[in-house]
C-alpha cells in the first residue's frame, strides 16, 4: 500500500512554503541584533498560531526558543 506524500500531493511549490519559517529562524544568525531575534520570534509565533491545526505546532518549540534567546540576549539597559 502506497501513501501520498506532501510533495506528491502539492508539488514542489510546497517546499517554498516550508522554507519560509527556516529562513525566518536563520535571520538572527545572519543579523545578530536584539530586535531581529524578537521580530523573528514573533513571526514564528504567528506561523505557529495560524498553522496551529496542521504543521504550525511543529514550530512552537523553535518559537519559544527564539523568544527566549531574544530576551536573554537583550542588553540590560533595554529591559
């Protein structure tokens, strides 16, 4: 018995949609600024909430870690 994969059903365009959260998570690595970490964390949170009933919940751990990293790396004078 053969099961259809996400790529079989939706075609290669689904890879672009799946790459967006990965690119958002990579942004703080490329631009190591406090506000980039917070914005990336909030963007991942939005993706996790909007896609919560399907694939969005898989992004919840990375959302939590991104927001924690942004808050822990904040300069003391900005808190």
